[in-house]
């Protein structure tokens, strides 16, 4: 009976320590000011959200629950998510990054110029990512469309992170408020 408990404990330990492989698909159209985010862990779809940006807020629509939530950029929940994201970004190992874009105006000359400018920006961004995460494979594709106005950006990436790191980042983010940790405020009384 003890060996069963030890096997269960070993299984939980392995889940906490070994990395999970995440796939992120991000799609944004500045002309419509809306986009889509899909997150998968291994082959299981975790979340599927569409969003729309406004001047001082963001509207998030969930496909499963069929509801719409609007967050103001000054909302404390967004500050928590921002710090949680910063913590996760440090712990995540980025394996693969694919950036695809379709750019076009009705004029072929302006389409080529704009497409080249965006491609240069992507190359700079790709080299920045390679300097931060050395093992990342970066692929950049820019397609120029000459006869119709379009502007489309899609990003596909693969990353890995351990479950322990996610839990650790979550608890660190809970205690972080306004540039300092909240447990320090209780000690200073």
C-alpha cells in the first residue's frame, strides 16, 4: 500500500517538475481592431478568446461561455495579470516563433513599401527574441497583396514551462502591489 502512495507522489512530482508544452496562436487585424487568441497545452485546447480593442478598454469574448467582458486599462485585475505575465515570461522557454502577415493597399508601390517596412520591423523583432532566448527558432513570412487593402498579423509559437513555475508566479503576483510586495506593508505597521 505504501508503494502506491509513493507512486502517486512521484507522479505528482513529475507533473510539477517536467515542462508542459504550450502552443499559442495570436491573430490581430488593426483595420478591424480585433483579434483572436488560442492557447493549447500539448494537444488540449485550454482557451479560445476573441478580443476587440477600444480607446481605454478591451472587450474579451469567450467562445465556450458565449459572454463578453469589458476591462478598463486602469483595472487592478489587469495590473495583476500584467505582473503575472512578466513573471511567466521570465520562466517560459520559447522553442518556436512563426510570424505571418499579409499587407496590402490598392497601390502596388505603397504595398511594396509598407510590406518591406513591416518585414524589416519583424527582422529586428526576431533578432531581439534570438538575443533573449538563444534556442528559439524564428520564422518570418510577409506576403504582399497588391490589389486590395488588407493588414493581417498572425503569430504562432511553441513554448514550455513547468507547472511548478506557473504556481510560483501566481503566488508571487498575488502578493505584489504597486511596485512592492504587500507582505512588507503588514510588517511596517
